[in-house]
C-alpha cells in the first residue's frame, strides 16, 4: 500500500523583545508561510515567546504533536548583515535575562547534556547551493548562535531530535532585506535542506540494503 502521508516541516520564529518590537524572524516566517513548500508538504509555523521556560514547554510539544521530518527555528540578530545558517547549538552560558527577567539557574539548557550538538544538516553545502541560486540575498554560516534564546531553542531542538533541526538568523527588517526577501530566502534554504536530507537518507537506506 502506498504511503500518502505528507511530510511535515515545522518552522518557528520569535516574538518581540528589547528593541525588536516587531521581530524580523516571525515576519520572515509568515512571509515564507505564504510561499509554502508545495502541496505535498505539511507546513506548520509557530511564534515562540522570548522566554526560556516557554521554549522548554513549546519545543517538545511541537516535536510530539507534529512528528516533523525536521524543525527549523528562525531568530533575529541585530549584528547580522546576512541570512546566517547556524551549524550547532551550545548547552552552557545562558546568563542573559529573557522577557520575564529570568534565566536558567544552572545557565544550562539540558543538565548533563553534551557541550555542543551539531545539526545533521550540512550547512556549508546548503549555503553553497543557495548562493549559487542567485537569490539576491547573501547567506553565510556560523558556529555561534549567541548564548541567548536563539542558541537555547536550537540546542533544545537538536537534543530532542538527535540533530534533525536547523537554525537561521535573519537581520532586522530593512537592514538590508525586506520581509518578502527574507521569506524567499527561508523558502530557498528550507528546500535545499529537504533536498540534502532526502539524498543523505537515500544513501543510508542504500547502504543498509547491501
């Protein structure tokens, strides 16, 4: 019997915080949602508050409810001038206070968890492919998501999914990209991620068959 179940992809963005009264990450996710990934992909989006305890509730619930092929988290960086693909999440160093003036007592994401978790997605390859597509948006790669809520949500998701997550930093709106340009960039990046995952899984299946 043919399996007609759609592939599910979950994409999150953050709500307002600090000077980011309109968070470019959520605006970019909403623009991307309008574009979609085609009829055969079930796309789910969620705005996450800039609060450690909410991340610890919401991310496991999203994995459990939707069981996605992978999850993409998007955040804004005031320092970013490119759309930045983060390679890994970090477990320690969370001393910055969130919207509730809270930070984890241990400054850790997962007590006893590994120091750093890499995404199973080859971000260098994704970056190279998106750059070659002449999208009009500059894309780069980073190994430091900043030890705040962006890094915290990424590590949480990587830990729960054994690396089947990605994190994308976007610059603030208009610095230099519009909401529509950021939406198109997310679509292009997520398509490349799906393509790479599909091919790496075909390779794994093929190796298991021999």
